[in-house]
């Protein structure tokens, strides 16, 4: 496949994720990363799946410039840094991929901390709208509204926390585990996260969507408490209003 992916536009090809780390399981797909000179123009160029010798193989096309940009954005760097560090270089036409991997190895989170704090504050403000939707769904007994809102709260609030803390995500499969670890496995944040996301069941005498919705609201409260030191003045009013609505 490296030969197939080679061409005038190819900078290099790498093996990524579980097979690169050496922890592939029975149903793991084989992830190939093709670095091209030009950015993909369509979704089909950017990502494709195929079956080869009984394996599900994914091919993602990117550029050196795109990856460098990811290293400069905290919400993307939490995934990009470990991914670049883990990848196995199969073809490197110019040495640019080796340089990129070296940049990832030398990466220092301190340079992104200010942007990470702003991202966390902005995210907390943005999810105030989802809080209102969950509150509305709970008041009307609308399980679809509550559960859809909860999906956003679970992922978004966890991402805000790990970005604020500079947690580098080893794999998408470990994201929720690492989020709980950074909050503290016995913490209030993790308690409400596990109820909200369905890792643990709530009372049997109450509809599950209601239990999860209320837990999602408490998760917002706990996330706001943990992020309070970095909440920006321009975001504070919206966040405080959401907290007040939850407390009614």
C-alpha cells in the first residue's frame, strides 16, 4: 500500500494508532496516514476505508502544514502530539516527516496554556446553551432533547477539562478514562460524569433519561467549579446565569 500511495504529490506515509503503538486488538483497523504536498479537496480524498487481506484499512490524507497547525491549537494538540509521537514512518521522501515527529517529541504544553485556558472558558460559555436545552427537555419530559443535550455535555465538558489541564490523549479509546483520571477518579466531577454518560446506572424508580439529564447539569456545575480560575470576564455572565438556572 505504501507503493500505491506513493506519487509526485506524496511527501510520506506513516502507520498510526493501535498498530503503530503495538496494542492492536482483534477488530482494530489499520490506520495509514498519507502526507501530501497539497491539502485534500474532498472528504473522499481526506479519508477512505477499504478491506485489504481481511483487515479494515483507513487512509487519512493530510499535509505537514495541517499537522503543524494542529500542534499550535490546544484542542487539537491533545490528540496530534501523541499521534505524531506514536506513528511509525514508512516513507519519508524529504525528511520532513522526521522533522515533524521531532517537533512533536519536543512539544512543550506551556506554550499553549494561555490558549487552552481561553478555549476552556469559551467552551463552558458555549455549553450554557445546551444546559438550557436539557432544562427545557426535563421540564417537558422530552427524553430525546435531554439525551441529545447530554451527549454534547459529556463530550464537550470533558474536552474542556482535559484541554485546560493539558492532558495528551493516548488514543480516542482512552479519552473518557483520561478525563476521569485528571478530575480524580473519586471526585464529584467523575461521579456526575459517570451517571450522566451511562457508565453507572442511577435509581431504578426514575426514568434513565431524567437521571442522566440531572447528572449532566451537575457535571456542568462541577466543570465550572474546576475551571473557575480561568473563566474570562466576557464569558462569566452567561456561565453564571446557566448555574443559576440549574440551581432553581
